[in-house]
């Protein structure tokens, strides 16, 4: 079997099980949490708080990129489907006019913000390398599917559009208007994931590894429980609206 075919086959397997891949990083994370606690002690509380806040904003920037992309696309494309490839039409305008995989780029920015917040250089390196190995195989699988589905139209688009680094000089206005309802309906899980990642890492490092008393942590870092609480309430509300009402429904989205 050719190497390309092996990578595509791996991509299909990874695509189906991608929700469980973070479990592979439990070991490295436990080591990184210990180093993160040491780095926090050296940096000082004020500098460390500013650093984590900047990392949080970076992750939100990745989510904003995803949101902008999703807000301009029709139903049946650019989804979170985990069982099989799907695409009812080929997206080539908006963010898809400057980069072929804007959602994966957004995912990487989100993940980068989270791992940078721990201040452990080797974890950033490992996660970045693992992400691009994973992404390469997923993209190969998707390209095979899209090539078979859309033929020459897809190949022509590939020839002029970069894989992951945007080329803004070839920007084309999106075909569809922006839909905030679509973003709220489809991307609240990402917001919850970001909030959970930052809240949990703060708790583990400060309470688990620095042995900071919970009452003291709650007093000094009250911002994180408040922020996370607001995120949870917001996401639960959006989930309820999505599952039980038509408030977020948009025709063709």
C-alpha cells in the first residue's frame, strides 16, 4: 500500500475517534502541571495572571475565527461531524477563499492558547507536532472525499488556495450573509471547551500542585470561577434553545 493511502486510512480511523485523542496526553499533562506550578512561582502572581489572560484571549481568537467561518456557510458543511465525511456544497468564498482549512486553523489557535498558558515549552512543542501530524492525515482524508465529490472544481480551488496559512490577498466576499444564530447554535461547545480547559488547569496547578487552600484560591482567583460560571450558564442556555426551541433556527443553515 502506498504511503499516501496508508495516511488516508489512518486519517479515516483518526476522524472517527478524534474525540478521544486528548486522552493520550494525560501523562505529559501531569508532568507539565508540576513544571507550570514552578514557573508560576518564579513569574509572580501578577505577571502569571496577565499571561494566562492573554492566552485565554488567544484561544477566544481561535474560536472567533471558527465562528466567523461557520457564520457564513450553509447547512451540511463545516460541521463537527465525527462519524463520516459530509459536504453538500463546496465552500470557496469568505475564509475559504484565503485558506482551505480555516476551522482547523481556528482549532490550532484555541489549543495553542491553552498549552501556552501552562508555560511549559516542551508541552507546546509536543502538542504542536502531534496536532499537525493529526491534521495532515485528517486533511488527506477530507481531500480524497472532496476530490471524488466535486472533481475539477475542487482541484482548481486547491491549486490557488493554501492549506493552512491564509493568503489574504485573494479574499472573496462570502456568498452568504453572516448568521449569528448559526454561530451560537454550532459553536457554543467550543466556548465551553475553552472555559473548561482554562478553569481546570488553574484549579489543578494552583490547588493540586501548589497546595493553595481552596478558600484562598477562591478569594484570590475569583475571576475564573465567575467567568467559568457565566460560560457554563450561557452554553447550557444555548444548548436548551438548540434542542428544544426554534429560536436559533435559520433557513438553509
